[in-house]
C-alpha cells in the first residue's frame, strides 16, 4: 500500500515538473521570438490569461482530477501566480532581445521562473492532499502560500503600473487584485469563515491605503510596488499571530516604525 502511494506521489511530482517546465519554456520562446520592439499590453495580458488557464487545467490533470470544492482556491492561487509572473516578465523585459547575452540572462531567469512555478504547484498539491488526509507538510504549504502571495502582490502592482492605465481604471484593478490575493491566502491557511472577511478587509485597507500614499510620488514602479507588499507582509504577520502580537505590543510598534521608515525612504528615492 505504501509503495503504491509513493509511486502515485512520484507520478504527480513528475506531472508538476512537466507543467512548470512547459510554461517556463513557452514564456522563454515567446520572449526571444518577439517581433515588436516593445511589448503590446493587450497581447501580454492575453498570453498570461492563456497561461492561467493552462495552469489551472494542468493542475487538475496532475491531481488526476481528485479534488474537492475546497481545492479551487489552491488551484486559483497557483494559476494566478503564473499569470502575475508572466506579465511581470513581459513588462520588466519589455524590449525586444537583440543580443546573445540578453537571451542568456533571460534563460537564467526562466530557470528561476521554473522553480517558482514548481514550488507554487507543490503548494497546491500539499494543500489539496491535506483535504483528503492530514499531513505534516500542510504547514509548509501554508507558508508557501504566504510567499507566493507576496510575490503576486509585487508582480501585479508593478505590471499594472507599467501598463499605464488611467487612474480610474488602475485603482479599481489594484483594489480587486489585492482583495483576491489576500482572500485566497487567508482562505488557504484555514482562517475560519467568521474571521475571514474581517481580517481580509483589514489587510486590504492597510495595503491599499499604503499604495494610495506612495504611487503618485514618482515614476519608479519597482520602488512603488515594494511598499504595499511590505504592508501586506506585516499585516499578515499580525493577523496570523494575533494573540502573540497583542501580548507583545512592542512588536507591533516595531512593525509600524519599520514600515514608516521604508515608506519615507521609498518616497525619498522615488522623487
């Protein structure tokens, strides 16, 4: 029986490796064969949408369609991570590659993309398996969900800023993106339904207000995207360890001081 389980796990990991590899290869080929001097925004989002669908269906295939209703957030988070990663790479390396060393840099980056995708897929797998039978690795999966959500928030913030949307389009998109990232993470780490919406809303307000306070200070999108991510990092730390945080108020004050310092530093560097 244990041998059968081991074989099944190996097959599943093999499928996840194939899926992560194919997506990374597709992004690499798409980038090096880019014909336009600069990327076209609508095409970037369209391609990322395709990667999202492929990731979602690919995970179902890797799991042999053995999923529950509660598995959907795990699949959505991993697929959204692939989506955010794809548009980030396209917009960060927006120009056509014309030199060999640039392609080599992209190839190295694709290896990191592959690792990131594989980790997010493993996270979804661990959390999905935990629905059927409790496993010790579930906590590792929840920690991975935290890291994945941090990266997603940075990737999406940077990409939406770079796209150049009008402010009346940008702000709702940022708000919805943050809400989705936060809600999926809190859902995946098992926050009870009674507290889920309250904690999600509190974290959303903190991150979105920080974004509002920083995004008009300059054009350095790389720096602007950092502040809401740092706010999210501290917010989740307080929410997920609420009792510890309230018992140690100095810890909260320390978070606030660091956040204010980073905010002012970013404003200074961004002017």
